[in-house]
C-alpha cells in the first residue's frame, strides 16, 4: 500500500507530568475551536470494587483501564469534580497533545504507526480481498455513518452468494473511535478466512460450514476524526451533532435498544464521553448495524448465533449482562449464563485474557452485548484487546499489531466451532 506521510505529524504523544490542572486544554489560535474535546485522561487511586468503579462511571467518565488498585479514566473537568466529591484522589496523566488549531485536513496515522489502516486503507484492503477471493467473500453497504461514510458488512463463506442453512457468526469492531487495533483485528480475520482458506484445514472447515459476517468499522467518522490532525485525540464517540449543544458525539456502546439508559451505566449529558444519545438507536451507526442484525431473522429465527465485539483495552473477555451485577436476569437462564461463561473461559485459555461478566468491570447500559443477548438471543462477547495495562493504552505501537491480532485466532475458531450449538460447551444438546 502506497502511503504519503507528513513527517511533521510524527511523534504524537506527549507525556506530561501528572500534576497539571484539570481545566480544559486552552483553545489555540484566535478562532473558536468547538471541536477541541474538553476530555483528558486521569488517574483515580484506590478503587477496588465493581460498585466503586460503577459509581465513578456514573459521573459520566469513561473507565479506560482497571489496574494497580485504581482506574485510568477519560473525563471532563465537571466529571473530575464529581469524582473528587465522592472522595477520590484524581490526577491528570499522560495528556495527549492538543489538536492543532485551524484547518483540519484529513491526514493519517503518524508515520511511526503507518501499519495501522485508516478508513481509505481499510477499504482498499477489503477491495483487494474481494478481487482475490470473489467466491469466498462478498460486501454489502449496510448503511452510512452520520458523516455519510459507508458502513460495510463482509460475508465470508463458501457459496458466498447463497444464503445457506448454516450458523451465522458476527464480528464487529471499532465502536469506539480511538480503539484502532480493533480494525486491524477485523482485517486480520478477513485475511485468515480468505487468504488461508486454501492451505489451512481448520479455517476451511469453518468457512465451509459457517456464514461469517464482519463489520470492520462501526464508527468510521470517529476513527478518522481521531487521527485527522496527526496527533491522536483520544476520541471515543461518533461525530454526530447534538441539537441545542456544541458538544459532539454519542457513545455508540451506550446507544443500543435494550434497557437503554436504565441503570446509571451511561450519561445523559452531551458533554460526557459516555453520552447515551437522545434515544436508543439515535446514532445512525447503531441503527445501521441493529437493522442489519434484524435482517438476519429469517422465518422468525435469528440466524446469527454468536458474536464478538472487539474493543481495547484490558485483555478481557466479557459476557452479558452489563446493566446488572446479577449473574442471571430475566431472559438469561442459568444454563445460558453458564454457556457464556464456559465458552468465554475456554476462549480466554487460548489468548490469556481474563474472562468475566461485563458488570464485573463496571455497570454499563445500552451496550451491544446486552442488546444482542437481551433482544436477539445471540451468544455475545466483548473482547478488550491488548494491552492489559501500560503498553501504549489505546495507542500501542504498530509493531504489536501482528502479534496481538493473531493472538485471538484460536479463540475465534473456538467460537465458530461452537456456533452450531453454543450450549454444547456445557454438555447440552440443541
Ligand atoms: O465501556 C465500554 O463500552 C467497554 N469498555 S471500553 O474501554 N472499550 O470502552 C466495555 C463494555 C462491556 N460492558 C461492561 N463493562 N459492563
Ligand atoms: Ca512503528
Ligand atoms: Ca444463512
Ligand atoms: Ca457454506
Ligand atoms: Zn471500547
């Protein structure tokens, strides 16, 4: 792939001391800068339990990492004040370089991270796979983002043009803008299922006997925005405007239509990085993917049996529900919970991630996983990829991409294998 680079944009991350004030980054230049996020990254010490983490998330901050007895969060100054009012010590850390003022030209990843794919590069990779393997992979535009970019679903199977009676499996990536490693994960899966089909018997068995759907970029606008200045912006949401507010964006993973906004696991404030949107599915990106999933109900039966939503970071495998601390809830029986847990544990044994219920981390509502199980009855996992902690946070160097995407190969194959009857994993029949 031929890429033009501006060397002046390299060296994006500037680590500052941990004692800066909590005020928003000053607007540079003389024009208003409504796009400059007021978010910054902070460290919260002495947070031990899921209840404490949920109380902090309830302020509207996004909990980015749980490590060393505390949290790394992204928060606005108001959210920081609320967390301090709860009695926690909060310190600014690892400030990202403020976006440059003035014109925002679509640029690219910093040259040091050139192996990451921006939207155009991702599209080119996909198009090449379509050219190379027309009998194995097909592409459909399932809708458009707020800024009108195409959201695509790739189907991979033998007899790809035919809707066969086979278990369907869905992989989604990049709900959160700054989690770029997840797009690489999706591209890796596309490559495995197509380029390795002829030579790898395990891959071939799964491609022949499953219908695999991959939505490699649920949030293209956010992803492009995050890299647009040449300095990472640590953006999380989409780029949808909010009426009556200059704050931009909805957290796509709080906008799904199951117990939306129920439980203090999302924010009603447009300024929050976990803003849940004005209504369930108010984000076009969520609506597009949810509509696609609904089209997979054929003859009253949801064809998609299993799903992974890729995120970063933390090296976790999470299963529903996120909206409650309880293991079981209406519509989630003991056997269904045990199926999720057992398969989650088996996958975790292959990649050394930590398997747990979503809410063991902190309460969330309106997530894709809660919707896919709660409404569609799809066995569903959230993978929080590399790093566990440190390691560049949301921006690991591109040198780790190949290792970290292939790390999930066996887990994905396991999920595909059990997709004919997930409860088989605990000895049940379907
Ligand atoms: O908060 C999220 O949406 C996910 N974590 S991330 O750091 N990638 O933003 C986790 C969603 C899983 N659900 C729960 N943890 N309850
Ligand atoms: Ca590099
Ligand atoms: Ca089918
Ligand atoms: Ca087939
Ligand atoms: Zn995420």
